[in-house]
C-alpha cells in the first residue's frame, strides 16, 4: 500500500468511527498515526522523566571533572616544587629567628635603656628623662613604649636618632615634638617603642 492510498484511506475515515472498541477495523493510516503519536508521547515522557535528569547529572559531573583536573594540576605543581618550598620555609624560619633575636627579652630592657642614655650623651644631648610606659599587648608581641625628653642642638638630635637606628635591637621612634628653649637650644620629646615576642624564640 502506497502513501497516497494511506492518505486517502485516512481522509475517508469518519470521526464517528473513532471508538477504541473498533480499533481493529480502523484504517491502517489511522492506526499508524495513532502508533506514531503514542511513540512520540512515550519518548517525550521518557525524556522528561529520565533523560533530562541524566543530562543534569552529566553536566554536574563534567563541571566536577574540570574542577578536579584543576585541583590535580595545582597539587602536581606543589608536589613538583615541594623541595623548593621546604628550602624557602627553612630560610623564612632562619630569618624569623634573626628578627626575634632583635627583640629584647624582659631582662634586656634595662640594658636597652642604658644604651639609649649612652647614645644621647654621646650625641651631646642633655637627657631630661627616660620613662618606661605601660606595656601594650598585641596579637603576637608586646609593645614596650619609652618616653624620652632631652635638650640640645638640631644636629645633636640627628646624631641621637641615627644612633638609635643603629642599635642591634628593634627600636622605633614616634610622636616627636621639638621646641626652642633658648639660643641654639631645642627641647625634644619623643616616644620610642621596642617590642617583645610573646611566643618561644
């Protein structure tokens, strides 16, 4: 039977004959159209219920694969450079120990005050006072403020600050003020801070 004959048979079929009790006598074209429609419906339902979820899972798995590949590349790079990282870590630890050695311990603070006094006197300053202020704790270290009052000439102050910078211990200078108190005489007020590490050296 040709397609043309099927089409003619389909046109001659009356709607009143569409009863499922008579499905066996329906024209071949109508039964074929019904079978194709049911097949399309089943394929659509199968996609909707199963394949769509599988596609979503596949997309998730593909995205995870890309992420895992990137993580693998990063880990492979880290492992390839592990020895370099270990050497860098040892160098950082040595440098850190060197910096910690520049921070005074509690027992070294009086010696530090003596060094500051000697630098002041060696710079031709008249030391008015050197006063320890209350300690201030930070996350990893303790700050030890020292208030210094001295008088002398401008170049004497420069020599004093240069001498402080040359100390083997870390000392920083803050909040300075200079006032004239006479001919070629200035009054210096400055805060010095040194630091003590709270952990074990």
